[in-house]
């Protein structure tokens, strides 16, 4: 009985490794050979197959988007032509017959109908993209599990396929987003209305479950030629000792950094708190000693710091210690949030003059920093999050620096793991970047069409 059991186990192990040297039939007198981990080849093959399928679906979506783009160009030209024609007619109303005017009206109706049709197809394609995104995310989770449990090299090939897939998806979403939302960089829209499902890109570059502290993202004001650059910093503690930069998304996922900047060598430029951002190839972070705002220029590879007199290091965010100064960048520039002793831990928001690297304006809010998960800025509005449960986070607060008004809102979103130490918005792609217990996670955002419209709860 035991021999048969071992035999079955052995067979399973053998088949799993596709070991051709042992033929299953004759090896039943086998010794009890059990590899430590049975590599799930089947699962990997399944992943490869679905990668191909998803890739086909994406090709289809890309061709649709190309069609949308060309249709849009034609509609725009037609609208332009009609506008010109109507202008001419208005100037000489008497020289046109009723028939000619009817003709123009019909043309306008036609364009209207075409626009409605295009809108419907774009919406349909948007749902398809969301479902593809879900599939890819599920696959990445499986891949990451395989990668942490089994030999990394065996998973590598499949991972490459998935990176290509993700890149294709990114491109598809970007172009789709451009049709929907051509105003990246503009702030002519309302508050955030919705946050997408979490998009998981990666597990920390150190491939180490202990690296729960860190951050990742893109430069919010990239130097010319560095538009595709990504950065990552991670650690097993809240100390910030290095930051790595990657030429593009592919290299980020392949863990092929362009350079790793060490903040702790013969001198000590280390930071704490993982609330940094990268802007203009410069890391803005909480300087460790003295407690101050730090600025490490990755171009000149030098650091400077500025003490914020009223900032207190007694108040951190909910999930992690030492998060006293949190940097953010949006369409309007660079910001820092902190709490003060005078306000008993309520948050202040400072606008940073980037040239002088000094606060030029301070806004006082009424939220108590230790209850806040994290904050980020979009178009001069501070958003604060808090935990709802282990899978759900919520944007619960917004402070508009234009009106100096605050409002309580409720925009729940899913998180992948319970704890996160990093959350920031990037105005370049209007996405949120999160470092969620070692995972690189991002979110798309939706905004209210009308300015000044928020879902007010008070
Ligand atoms: C395949 O079989 C050979 C010969 O029995 C053995 O040396 C080798 O370790 C096996 N490979 C795996 C991956 O189990
Ligand atoms: C717009 O007008 C130009 C010049 O009259 C013409 O060549 C072009 O075909 C028109 N475009 C459309 C889409 O009707
Ligand atoms: C970083 O250093 C470079 C080279 O000295 C300089 O041109 C650039 O303005 C600096 N960037 C910032 C944000 O200070």
C-alpha cells in the first residue's frame, strides 16, 4: 500500500517535471523520491495559453481603438466644415434657400447620430478593457505566487509573456483614455468620483516578503527623454536608504535598474517614512537627521534639507510609523503634509516653492493625522484615505485649496493587502500608485464632469 502511494506520488512528481528518462509503467518498484516542491507545470501552461488568448483580445481592442481614432478625426473635420458653412450662411442669410438650410440641418443630425454610436462603442470597449485587466491581474497574482514558491527561472518565460501583455494593455488603456479624456494635465473637472480596481504590476524588486516598506511610480515632471522612467524604493524597515530607477516599464518588471542611488555611504542622507515622490529626477523625502524635508537630486547626486519649523514628528499615518512629512505632486506642483503640536495632530498642507525649496503657503485642515491611511493631491485638492476593513480603503476627506473648504466624501476602493505605506497620485497619467505590503499596485481615477461638485456628506 505504502509502495503504491509512493509510486503515485513519484509519478506525479515525475510528470510534473516532465522527466522523460523514467517511463511511468516500469518504475513501480521505485524508491520514495519526493522533490521538495512539485513544480506546477500544468498551471504554467494554462497561464501561457490564457496569455495568448488575452493577447488576441487586446489586438482586437487596439484595432477598435484605431478605428475610433480615425472616425473621430473624420467627425471633427466634418464638424469643422459645417461650422465654416454655417458661418457663411449666417453672414448671407438671404442667398440660401430653405432646401440648403435643411440639408445642413440633416448633416448636423447625422454627425450627432455618429457621435452617439461612437460613444456607445467606446463604452463597450471600456468594459472589455476592464475585464481583460481583471484577467491579467489574476494571472499576475498566480505568477507571483509561483515565483515566490518555486524556482524563479522556471517562471521567468511566462512572466515575460505577461509583461508584454501588460505593456500592451497599458498602451491600449492609455490610448483609450486619451479618446475619453484628452485633457491630461488640465484641471477643468470636478472631484474624484470613482477609483478603479487595484491593478497589480509586481512584487518588490527585492523579492523578499520582509520588504513591506517602499514606494514606486513615475516621475511627475520627467526630464526630456525620461518620460518612460519608473522608480522604486523598498526596505524591510521605514528607513529610506536607496532608490532605483528603471528605463521603462519592462525593465521595472524585469528588475533591471538603470541605477540605484545609495543615500547612505560615507555620508548619511537617509530618509524615513516612505512618503517620498520623484519629480524632475529628484527624490523629495522625509530627511532622517535632522528631521526635515529632504531633496536628493538624482542628476547631481547631492542632497539638501530644509527644516519645517512647526512640523511635528509625533504624528504618523495609521499604517506605519515615522510618516511625518508626506510629499505629493499634482498638476499645480509640489506639496507636503504634516501635523503640528499646536494643532494636536491635525494636518497642515504646505505648498512648496520648488525653486527655493521652501513652503510658500500653508493650509490648515481639521483631520487628525493618526486616523488617516495616507493622503495625495490632485489639482490642488488634498484627498485623505482611511481603512474600512482589511480589503477596503476609502477616500473620506477632501480639502480644496482654491476655496479653503473641506468636505467629507465616501469613495471606497479595494486594496490587495491590508497594509500599505505609500499612496500618491501622478498628474502625468492621472493614476494612483500604491505600495501595498510589497506589491506595486496602481489605480485609474474617474472625475466628476462638473467643477466643484463633490458627493457631500456634511
Ligand atoms: C530526471 O531523472 C533523472 C534520472 O532518474 C534524474 O537524475 C533527474 O534528477 C530527474 N529530474 C528531475 C527534474 O526530477
Ligand atoms: C471638409 O472640407 C474640405 C474642403 O472643402 C474637403 O476637402 C473635405 O473633404 C471636407 N471633409 C469632410 C469630412 O467632409
Ligand atoms: C538637479 O541638478 C541639476 C544639475 O546640477 C540641475 O540642473 C537641476 O536643476 C537640479 N534639479 C532640481 C530639481 O533641483
